[in-house]
């Protein structure tokens, strides 16, 4: 049985992921009011002009009962984003979630704000692109994609988890639950390490071959260049946030080589 829907939804960070969430919500014709907030107010204005959100500027107050606040910001921006948004939520019956690829910053936020543990379920949609920004967002980005939920306070069958699970399933996603520490260890290897290797390889090639890098490259290099063209701010934050687990991974690669 589906859990109670949220009274309203606020997406904080209207880039590739946040914008895709907004477009997905529009695509399913959700009845709850949808708001958006971006540190660059022009992006908020653009999202409003496209009919994706109810508010034309960042000057918002969330009055509806039972809102969901979803953070789609770079990892190291989570604390600042929470501080900016918290005064705008006038109803205390609120749930929070995120889309971060690393959970260390979310765990840190929860440790500093222990009351949040009862209101925060971590999410990680395994979807994205090397492209960034609202202009590259897609309404079907999450369809048939995996979303990983984590929590330091709830169990997989708790109502709070099930409500966030229902939210992602409405966007077409498959949902599983794992421990947040296990999450960061797994994705350090399956996602973060490939980006480290791609960035390192392209840096090595440009230093040694310069303009010959692409002149003499074939299809095998294209995937590395695609990965290495990903948003550098987002990936810098991920690598700093999950530094401990990421640094453990290359040693295994070296041993294999």
C-alpha cells in the first residue's frame, strides 16, 4: 500500500538532477505544490518560466503541511543549503532527503543536528550525465534507474523510508536500501574511482602528448574523455567528501597491475 503523499515538494539545487526531478514531477502531473530553490536565482527564475515550480524567485515560504525537502546540491554545499532553507520551512512536520553520491556530508549534518535523524532519509539516484545544468535535465532521467536509500536512524520497512521509496517509484525508479557507510564504500569503487582514473588519465595525456592526444585517439579513449568532462565542482566535492574510501581503492588497482 502506498504511503501518504507529501503536501508539497521543495527541490534545492536546480541543476541536472534537481531539474530532472522537477521535470519528472511535471511529467506525472503531481498534484502537490512544487517549489524550487537554486543559489543562482536566475536558475530559479528559469525553472519558474518553464512551469516547473510555483515560486518565481528564491523568496519563498513553505506553508503546506507535510512537505518534502530534497537537496540536489554538490556534496560540500549540503550544510550551507540546509542553513539557507531551514528558515523557509514553516511547518515542522517535514521530511528531508538528498541526491548525494557520497553520504559523509549528510551523516555529518545529522550528527550536528540530531533531531534531523528522525526526518532525514538519504537518497542516491544512480542516474546522471557528464553534462550539467537545468538545460540538460531530462524528464525520464530516473525511469528504470536504481535509487539507493540509506539511513542512520530508520529501518527499511519504517514509514519514513517507505514514503521516500514511494516518491522515487512514482518517478519510475527501482529502489533498494543499504547502510550509509556501505554505500560510500561501494560507490567509491564503482563510481568515484572510475572518475578519478579518467581525470588522471586525461591529465597525463595532455601533459605528455598535448594536441596529439585527440589526433591519434580512437573510440576507446572517448569514454574516458566523456567521464573526464563531468562537472568538476560536483566531482571535487564527491572526492573530498568520500576521500577515505576513494583512497583505499587505487592501492588494489596498483596491486593488480
